[in-house]
C-alpha cells in the first residue's frame, strides 16, 4: 500500500520555506496555515486498543470532518490540507493508524491487519462523536478509508464482520485513493459508494508497485469515481503536474519535488467548494463548484 516514508524531523517552517522558494516566487496563501495548534487525546477501539486522535477546533464550527492519513504517514503531515478546512470552520479529527511509522505498535499489524485496524479506528471514532454527521476525508490509503466510510465496500479483512461504516457520512473527499485491488477492494465495491464524493488525482500520480509507469498510469486513481453510479453528485478532479505527494507537500516531506504549490491551491479550492456544497448545503458553493466543471487541464473537474 502506498503512503510513503515520512521524515519526522522536517518542521512546518522548513516546509513553508521550501515551498515559498518554488518557481517565480510562488508562495502559499495565508489560509493554508490558518489552523490553530491541534490537541491530542486517546479513545479506545475494539479489544481495548488505544487510538491517538489529533483534533483541530475552529473558532466557529460549521461541521465535522473525520480525516484518514496515508499509509506510513500521520495526521501532522497534512497540515497544508487540513489548515484551510479548519479556517473555514470545520472541526477535524484524525486517528493515528497502526500502519504509521510513528505508531509504537506498527510491527504488530502486518499486511491487511492494518486495514482491519483502520476500520476499528473509525468505528471507535464515529462512536465517540455520537450522532453527529460528518464528511470523511483522506489521502491514499486514507482515501480508500474515507470512501468506505461513505458506503464503498471493501473485501472484509480477516476477523471483521458486519457493516464497515455507520451511515453518518454526508460526503467524501478522497485524495489519490488506490486503484481497485482484488484483496482489498474491487471496482464493484467502489461502486457501492452511497454519498456525494470528490475523487482527486494528478498527471504525475505514479506510485511504484501500485500504478503502471507509463504516462497514463495515474488514471487508475480514478477507479472509485468511474465505478460510482452516475447521478449521485460524484466529482473527479485531475490536476496537472501533481504527484501522489504533491511534490512532498503532504504525507511524506522527503518525496521528490518540486512542491506542487499551485496544484495544492487548486485542490484546496475545489475541496473547499465541495465541502460547502455537500457538507453545509451551501447553494452558492454548489453553483461555483459546478461552474468549475471543465474537461480542460490544469484543473480538470468532471461530474456525473
């Protein structure tokens, strides 16, 4: 499973500095880093396993986002995506999954054992928030996790029975989710997605061992969009010159650049409109989102 090798020692300040140096003086807009400092707390999953939750609280809450990080990463490597969400009023909660290199027990969960643990993490977290509806958001392995929270049906991992989601997700945003993988999720399983969704990829979204190496290999990250039934407010977003890691801006700061600063801005802009439209029911946001539908790069937005 893709997700990457994280480099915990690289600070946010260093990231800002490296991104600001890209191209002709291009820099992040201030809202990218507008999130207040998060807090952490533990909840208890099945079997008494403790799950660390990172929480960002806005000054005024408009809704709840449950966020799932990529394989081997952790919530703190997504500040450039989570920051604008919090600035817009979203209360974000993100588990540290057992496949993270920062998790103390990661060696105890080899292979698909990590998938069962991810399902358990969100069963515990959705129970923690009670009856509140939420938007599920994730990247890579976390994008798959978010789609399953939105009704997609994975191949049930050993030891798991019953539903894989609680039906409270109002919508899903999946940044670069994996292609259909027979042992994890099929196209038919992706097709069971039951809520509005935004599925993103980029024209450089090639992952060794996960996608073909030819120039069109990135297209498999749209499997979930293509498999979903039409008429359910499903959007596919393709960004020019954006890799799986946005050039090292998310998930794994050590990944090859240059940082996709403009691609990140475009991803955050479209995601923000989607959150407004389907997370808050904002008609103006929906109109702007649908007005952005276009077959043309650098920001190709499809809808079905």
